[in-house]
C-alpha cells in the first residue's frame, strides 16, 4: 500500500509540473498582447499559480520518492 501511495504521489507531482509548464506557456502568450491593466493582473495571478504548483509538485515528488525507496517487499 505504501508503494502504491508513493507511485500515486509521483504521478501527481508530474501532473502538477505539467500544469505549471502549461501556465508558463499561457503567460508567454498573454505577454504578447498589448499592455493593459487586465493583462498585468492576469500575469501576476498566473505567477502566483505557477509558484504554488511548483512547490506542491516538489513536495509530492520528495514524499513519493521516499515512500517508493523505503518500500520493503
């Protein structure tokens, strides 16, 4: 059971990392629009989301790696 939870955490880490990368791509696409206050608001909000996703991805990766490595069959 511990190993399965660890694998699930590693998969979740990958999904969160992919979401962070997709958000970064979206930020680049938004940055190409003309400068307005709504563009800057979207940019700042997505920056917060990217940081949040990267932190949680790292946490799940470390915890999942610990569970998989400490598994004894």
